[in-house]
């Protein structure tokens, strides 16, 4: 059953589908499949948590090693043979040998990277669903709505529930791309590809000083439009914007060249990766003029944030895995609403406590070979969720 309506440029319709309520064996079969997925998520959590601790400690040791060995350069315009093969620190303005061009739009800029971003005006489908039970059947009411928007990727309208009236072109007439300078320097030193990849602070380029490149292209604000009427675009129209990263020359409109701070190994006039004794690689670049201590402080902070993010991901994977593996108990009692709700609460509490304890225990094992005392303390902390859960269970009455 479908209902259609059209409110301005946004169109929508509702589809209602129904299917028989699944029987006990069917629900049990679905739960068994979920248990297998839960087991995979459960095992993945152990791997993620354990390897993350080793990575975090190895990175921290490498950063401490780098801080003890790094040599600040007195000048970025002269190359000293005494620092050959050593870890060096330098700051200075970026420079490139040639500007980057986009001849299709008559645009050039002295920068490390130039990105052309192309968007197409397209139909986009949104979906909202809700399920309910009626006359012994499970009914699903799905509301499909369509709106026109600028998108940088082609939206495949063949996957729409209703493509008629919402058809998008299959490709863009103009492609996006990113141009990267082949030679990037700080003073007399040439940056490696890894260092250049770290220059990714893109800013939108103002087009106010440029002319319309073609008769069929109109400039509006900071966009070039392939449209007869940019204020009222049609599906299939394009708009193009430009972004740059690492300004490498003084520009009357954009200002002076960007400054960066680099820590890497000196090899002739090249700045290349430095391999630490811990097995990590130091190849650091930050925007601005930073001291050695400031750079390594930022790297330690980044390592800490990444470590905690992966710990949270590992705990969540374990919690979801345990929840899916114990879902069968919920399925066995889902015919009794009151019992079902109580079991559901109990299973969630069980998954939370077990996931927390096992996550802490896994983290402690990861620390065992590096910092045994901390590993012991974290291992003892792993028992706390279980003790808290046991303390909330009412004691048995003595007979």
C-alpha cells in the first residue's frame, strides 16, 4: 500500500509491507546467527585491546627515544654533514619550485596541494521505518522522502524505492582531483612523501579575483557553476570549488607562506623517516613554529587520544559480542512480557560487567611485559565490576 504527496521540492510516499509473525523456531534460528556474529565481535575485541596496548607503549618509548636524540638545526639554509643520519628538528616556511595549475578553470596557486571539488545537484532519498504488530502480522511502515541537494559523489537513483521522477545522471561531466607538488622544501631541505602527506589542512580558495573561464560556466561566490541559472539549479547541474593546503609562496590575497615544524632523519638534503630501536618510525610534521618539547608533547597527546579511542572501541565490541551471544535467553522467554523485560535488563547488566572486567584484564596482560606493577593494579581493578554486581545480589536467608 502506498500514499504519495508532494510538498514543494520535497517529495515523499509511504509504503506498508506485512509478513507473518515469525515462529519460535524461526526466531531461534535468527538468534543462532547473531550468536556467531557475537563470537566474532567478542574475539575481535581481545585482539584490538591487546595489540593497542603494545602499540601505545611502543609509540611512547619511541617518542621518548626521539626526544633524547633529536638535534635542533641552527640554520635551515645550510646542510651540515655532522648531522647526517641523525634525527633533526627544524622550522621554516614551505616552498615549492612550480605553482599548481588547473587549466580548465584558469587557476594557479603556489601551494603544496590543490584540490578541485566537484558537486552535482541530485535527488537524495531518505528513509524512516517503524514496525508494529496488527492482526497477528508484523507490519513495517516505511516513509520515503526525496530532496534535491549538492553531492560530491554520484547518488545511484536505481537503488531508490521509486526512481520515476527522481532519476540522477550516472556520472559527472567534470571530475574531482587533487594535485600535489613534486618538490616541497623547508629551506634547503626536501620533504619526503610521508611528510608531504601530513600537509592536509585544506582551506577553500576564494574565486573573487578570477574571471569566468568559459561561456557556459558562471562564477557565483566561491563556486564555478555549470548551470543556466545557479540560483535555481536543476538535477545534473555542477558546481566546482577549490581548496589548497600548504601555501608555499607569498600571495597578495592569501598572505605569506605557511610555516611548519619538522622532525625527521637527515639524509643529505632529504628529510626521511627515522627508525627507532622500539621498531617505530618518527616522521613528524606540525603547522607553525614549535619547539622540540612542544612537538613531542603534541605527539604524546595524540598517542593518548588514539589509545583511549581504541580501548573504547574494544570494550564496545566486547559488550556487543556478549549481548549477541546471550540473546538466546531473551528469545526463550520473549512470550512473557514481564519476564522478558527483566531478563533483558539482567543480560545488559551482565554484558556490561563482563565486558568491563575482561577489557581491563586484557589491558593488564598487554602491560605485563612493559610495566608489571601497572599490569597488576589494572588486573585487580578488573575484579571490581564483578564484586559490585555480587554486592547487589540479595543474600540468601539462613535456615
